[in-house]
C-alpha cells in the first residue's frame, strides 16, 4: 500500500468518524393524554416509552393521566395536549366543535 492509498484511507476514516459524532437533533416533545387514570389497557404506552420506542422515533413523549374522555377531548381541542386517547363518541363531538371554530 503506497502513501496515497494510506492517506485516502485515513481521510475516509476521519470523515466517517466525524459523521458519527454529529449531535442528534433534540427530540420532539409530545404530550399524550390518557382517557382515564392508569389502567391495564394503558400499559402498552408506558411499556413503549420504557423500551425506548418513542425515543427511537425522535419523540419525547410525556404521558399524562386523564379524567375521562370528555376532559381529554376538551384539552386536545384547546391545544393543551398533542395526542389523546378517548372514546370515539367524545372524539366526534370534539372534531365537530373544533371545525366550527375554524
């Protein structure tokens, strides 16, 4: 191996090392409101956060307990939360009320 090949190899290694040291962008903060207090069917959301699935998608999810689907829809309609888990009947009311305002 001559000097030119060695220099190219060192340069390629330096570029690859520099690329891997680039800081990752900050995760997008997302608030997720549950429909009720913690219950068994909410566990997959906490499990995914614990396993790092949200972080792998560049999301910083803040899971908040709910106080009923109506309250969750009201908070989402008022843009207090980004995502919410609610009964479909309450969700349809929330969509209807939001579409009247715009």
